[in-house]
């Protein structure tokens, strides 16, 4: 089943490998990102970075959306990783059976971003995508690792 | 001279340089790039590549602190954009950085150099128990 849909702009990295994969007992990672899926260098670097023993695929948004029912039918826990909230929005718009939850992990500070939490900064289009997800009934929450406090979008949206 | 770039989370890379300086004195063409809180993969990749390009070296050895983590991922991506012939060694330790800084340019290929440095790093990871120490001297302590 799809255990977690997570937005993290560094995708597969130290925190993901050392914490998220073991905390959620992930057996299968699907990186859902049109740009990474179409860039052979990025794609291969992330495939190389994935821990051995965890099946890892890098798919476009339409490919991932088409696979959602099959991923939910898997016995092992599946992690869907996206780089941007906009990608999560596209995925929810095209895969209606997807669990209505989005975990936002670390998002880097970039020009014109606003901090949602200490580790997560969002651009205006990213904030807009989060708002739309929330309006669709998706629970959007911020959490880096499960031992840290979770912040609900609903509790901070008034600041945006 | 082969440039050496150490890439890490936070200030660990600079710490390696400080430690090398303490042990072996200041070294040329030895650089540190640390991922800062809130920094993205793209910026980090650019900083690593800029560091290699600015060195002007023909060859570069990049160390990263953890295989699969962002500094290693960014360093891996930079291999495709830099001018110098460059290889990456992950899981850096001080023995590896010291060996690399003090034994570069021995005429071997960059890949052979990197493999030798990996060996030096691995060899320094050891378990030391009271028994190990007793066995070293032969006599009971």
C-alpha cells in the first residue's frame, strides 16, 4: 500500500535514507517528477542514492497516477516522493483514489520563499498548490522526521 | 596538482580541513563545501562545481560524507558539468583526506588514486578493545 506521500525538494537524501525509509518500513520508493524522470543524470544519481534492498523507480506524473491503484495493492509499504507541492496537486487531480494526505518535509529556502516551518520554505506557487490541495480535502502537514512535532497546514494557513 | 574538495552536511567538511591543518599543516588546493540549512540540491551542486572549476586543476578528487545523501548526490551531479577530470569518494574520514592531501600526483590514474584513498580510509576503521591493546604488547597489563 502507499504508506506515505512526501514532498521533499532533495528527494532521496540522508534524512530520507536514514529515517523515513526505516520509520515507515518502506520497501518501494516511487520518485514522481517529470523533470527528474526526463533527465538521465539526475535520474541515475537518485537511483544510485537509493538504499540497496529498496525497489526504486523514477516516474513521470502521468505514469505515477496510472500506477496508484497497483501501488496501493502492493503488500509492501510504498513511499511516493515528489519535489514540489504542485506535483502532489497534479497527482491528486489525476489519481482520485490516492490517500488524501501530503507530508511536506524539508523544502529549501529560495528567492521569494516564505517559511512554513524552520525547515520548510514555500514559493508563492507552492503555497497556492498547498491551498488547492487543502481545498480538495487533502490533509497537508509538515514533518521532517516522526520524532519531531507535526505542524498542520490548517493551523498556519492564516499566515499565508 | 589534483584538487581535493570535501563535501558534507553543515560544517563537517571545514572541520576536516581544520584537522588536516592541525596534523599536516596548511595544504594547497584543498577545499570544503558544507550543505547549509535550507540550501537546495541545485545550489549545492553549483557550489561544488564552481569550487572545482575555480581551482583550475586538471584533476579533482571529491569527498562526500555519506553515500546517498545530498552532498554526495550533488557531488555526483557535478561530475557531469566540471572541466576537470573528477571522481567522487563517499564516506569520507580523516585518514582518507590526509592520505589524499599528502600523496596526490604520484603519477597514477585518478581512478587508481581514488581506489587507494578508499583503502586508506577503510584500513583506519578498526575496533580497539582492551584485548587488542594487550595483544599488541604481548605482556599482560
